[in-house]
C-alpha cells in the first residue's frame, strides 16, 4: 500500500450532471502510517441480512457433525469456497408467544430480524438492521438499503389469522407502525446510490437515460482530473471499480429494453430482469457497490416474500414455491425443494466470491462483513419455528471465527444472535424482542455446546 502525507478525502465524489459517483477506499486516502494503522485496526464493519422464504429441507441443510470437522450438506455445498468464513448455527428458534396461533408465514419473516410476533405485536418493535442503521448510518449518506426480488403491496391480509401483508413482504421495520418496503427495481436502487442529490435538475438523469448515455459519461472530466492525482495502483483500482459500475448500469439498461417486449402471463415492472438469476445478481452487485463506496453499511435482502408462488423453470422446478413447500415428505417434492434451496445458496456464493475479491482497507469486503443468511422457519411442511436454518458469513472485521458448525441448546432464541451481532457492530443493546442474552462462541474455539 502506498502511504502519502497528502491524502484524498475519504468522501471524494466524481460529479457530473445528475450523477454523483462515490469512490472506494484508495491508498491515496491514507495520509500517513499512523492513519494506516488506525484504518487497519478499525475497518468499517458492514451488516447484511439475506432472507429466503418458505422454509428449508432441513436434512439437506444441517451438518451432522458439530465444531470445525463438519461436512457441507447438499444445500451448503455451493458455499464450499468460503467454508472458513462460515458459521452454521443450529438450535436457534423463533418461538411464538403462548396462546398465539396462525400467521406462520407472517411470523417467519417478521421475527427474523425483529424478534417480535405479529400476533402479539409490539408497537415499539424495530428490526435489528434498523437498530444498527441508526448508529452506523451516522457515518454514511444512506442509512440502509432494503432490497428484494418481488414487489409488495402492504394493503390487505396475506396469511391465516388476517395478518397484514406487511408482515409477509418485508423483514425491516423502522418502528412498529413503519414497515420498510423491499425495493425490487434495480434502476431505483442504482439512482439512489449514484444520483446526485445536489442536482437541481432531476430531468438530467431522465434525459441521459433516454439518450442511452452512461452515468459515467457525465463524470469523465472528473475521472481524468482524479487520475492525474493518483498512483498507478489507485488508477487500476478506480478503473476496475468504474468498470463494475458501468457493467451494472449496462445490465439494468438491457433489462429495461427487455421490459418493452411482450411478456407471457404476468407483466414484470420496467427494469426488472426476466431471469431470477440475473435479477438476484444485479441486486447483490448493487449491495456490493454500496458497501464498497461506503454509501451504506447496512443492507437487507429478501430473495422472495413469504407465501411466494414463484416458479423456477430455469432449474427444472415448474411448481410454485409455496404450494411445493407443503411437501408432506414426498421424496419428489423434497428433491425439488432442495433444488430451490441450493439454487439460492449458489447465487449467494457468487455474492460472497465478489466480496472476497473486492479489496477493502487491509483486507476484503468479506473480511469486514457479517451477513446473516437463512429462513424464518425450518420444516416448511410443519411451519416449524424451531432449529432455524441460519448461517453467518464473513469475518466481521476480525470478530467472527468461521469454519464451524455451532449447535446451541434447545430453546435458544434467534434474538440472542441479534444482540451479539449488534454488539459486534458497536451498538450496545441489553435485549431485543424475546432475547435472553448474548449468543456465545461466535469468535471462540469450537466446543460442543449441546446441553450447556
């Protein structure tokens, strides 16, 4: 790393008409050895949550062995390259309060981050990502991003017991009365990240898109000026980053052109790719760019909402997801569900690969992130809230030791993980929802935990 006495501001932004392109951390932003040491000692931690709907085929998710010697199961196999950056966590629960019935899907998605049940709704409920965003958002232009792959209409009820659709269609809550919608249009996210909030002419961005000109075309003068101030290593880093931005913008433009075509059965919104993999890849890449440029440090992502009826013909599963999740232990149905579960982890693995290859300070974005991945129910046929399929990916800026399968005692609330993650993000909370304390051993040696 080149160390200079004169540094670029960390918040350097390339500006053009209707555009504001933030930069990743560059060597030239580190002014001296002392600052370098501070950067290395305290890298910015990022938090992400990735939610998958309609439960999991648990026998193909849960490793048989505890500790560091576990073998990856069929659903976890796509994550093999990042085994040393994974904590598979078993035994965590999303138990309903006594006397509460119905709303199994609403409970699954809502309790995943709030630890509050819709049937005993707390008006002061706040999801743990938003607790983190209140603190970490003080350091970033965007406090948090809430992303998804399906649209959501919060009106009406969507689950047994008459629970509002909001409980099934989002995992993020700013307050008990403020569910945060998951944005599923990549263009809207792109403009939020790279639109110039200081521009007085919002028509500029529309005109640029209409002329099919890249956002980066409007900042070329700033890029040329910046290159004269950078060393060779930083020029390569900026070039690679801008290429990634241009690629995301190009893919969004292709999706928008495809949106003009005649579509069978159900019209998709403008800008949303027709392929699930393309859509998921774009949304994952937008999260990466947001973290890379420190636009935000908190993201949530729903790969589908609860009760989703999406089909996955691209992996030879033409059945609607939610009806299929009521598998009745029929082998053919379980095999199809496992295909869906594994497809989701395959796309997640591609995201981890890009995080691992993206430099960030003294390491990579994956080194400095904590990403909670999982579902709000285990066996979907039983709508089970016990022994949830949950894993934690990333190094947590040195606070998480991966490569282990940890099994916690029966009855341990998922909310205990929330409390521990917030603590590692520098947010001090005594409890969240039904938590009973912090979750031990996320950074410690592998030990048998059953019955502790």
